C-alpha cells in the first residue's frame, strides 16, 4: 500500500483542486445571462433546425471516419513492430509488409471514392 500512497495523494490533490476551482468560479463569477449565452454554441454559426430523424450524413463523413480508424490502427501495430524489429527477423518483415498492403487497399478504396477531396 505504501507504493500507491503518492499516487493516491496526487489524485486527491487534483480532485480537490478541480472541485475547489469549480465551486469558487460559480460563487465569485459574474452572473449575467442573456439569450445568446443560453443558446447552443456552434462555432459562431446560427444553429439550424434539424429534421426529425436527425438527417442523413454524407458518405464522405463515413469515408473520413473509416480512413481515420484505418490509419489509427496501423500506427497501433507499427509502433511495437518498429521497437522489436531486430528480434522479429524476416518473419516480422513479411508480416508487416502484408499488413501495410492491406492498409494500402483501404487507402486506395477511400481515394477512389473521393474521401480525400474536400469540397
């Protein structure tokens, strides 16, 4: 338990500071509410009404999300591979080339579908 004591103390101090800051800001801060402050903030653009079902997202949204996930997963696998490259030998090199080829297929798909063009 002694090994975890500094971590628990630091966590307690962080939580105490966060709670203290929020409480003090609400007690001492100005309270001037108006219509603009009570509305949802959308990057300075006036909010537009949405259809009842929430509307449809364009395919580029999904392609961009897919591209992000593909490259995020690639980095998750490439970093440990790079760290242990010497110990893996030729087997590791061939397996990573196959993996990168698979990722390239996903990249080519997104490229062909126009997911990299911003209109």
